[in-house]
C-alpha cells in the first residue's frame, strides 16, 4: 500500500523528490522487516536456508530485506552529501549512478507484495493452480505462435506481390495522397503482420481497419484472413481454453 501511495505521489508531482515523511516511513518498514528477519535467523539457524517447505519464501524475504537496507544506506549517503536523490542539483556521474541504483532497489521492493500469498491460503491455492498449468500454457503459446506465423507469411507474401505489381502505389498514403494507408502499419513486414493477427485475435484492432487495406490488396488476402479468424477463434482457442 505504501509503495503504491509513494508511486502515485511521484507521478502526480512529476518528480523523484518525495517528502521527508515518506523516507522515514520507508525506513521504519525496513527496520521492522530487518528485525523480523533477524529474529527468524536466530530462531531457525541453518533451517532458515534448508527448510524444504518454505525455503523459497525465506530467500525471498532475505532478498527484500537486503535491497531495502541497501536503498536506505544509499539514500542516507546522498542526504549526507548534500543532495537528495532525484533533486535538480544532482548532476555528477556518481550521483546519477546513485539514482539508477535506487530505482533498481525500488523495483525489487515490489516483491514484498508476494509476501501476501504466503499468509492467505486462498491466494496460495490460486497461485498453485496457475503454476500447475504453466506447462500446458507454454505449448498453447507455441501452437498459437506457429498458427500466427503461418498466416502472417501468406498475407505478407500477398502484400509484397501487390506492392511489386503496383509501383505507383504509395505505401504511406495509398491511392489517395490525402489519406494514410494502413498497409504500412499492418502488413508491410512479417513482424507487423504477426502483430496485426495477434491484435485481431485479442480484440486490439478492429476488423474493419484490417479488412479495409486487404480489400485494396485483393487476391486471397481477404479469404485467408477470414479463415484465420474462424480457425483461431473456433478451433485453436476453444481447444486451448
């Protein structure tokens, strides 16, 4: 919650500078987490690193605490040097490096959110179910990628043949110089064609925009595109889901 409030404040203020209260609250969190980790290390000893049941959570806690302590030390060092991280006075190379390091440690601190999973059984069950389906998800992604790749090749080849046959066709504006033609956006290269097909599958682009330029290209492009939509939506995605 505190990380979210701090992020929202920086976004609204459009500055990396935050009030001193934010720094002290963050420091308090660091002290609490460090104290908790120290007590657990004293109590569990070697079992902290070898407990087969929760060893991954222990290493996660250790990573979070180490990065939090590192951030606190860097911030205090910057304050003692006379300029807070992110202030306009920080222009030297060493100070800019401090800012970059702070940004990395703040990203790692987001891992704290994962600690909630450890204490809420419903979240643990949900995460376990998701992780158990990752293997099937990987093969589903491979299948979708192959299907998209195949149809993207067909559509890109048709587009290339159209552009070769119509040398007077302006790729940026089409037949009408006052309008921007979407062929360059959607079908001019293989990666663009794959992205266009993926966006079509996931609702990221309108069929009307895609079909508009395919009608200009003509040939088998429109039937190929419609077959791709039917095959991917009714066959592939139904099997995957």
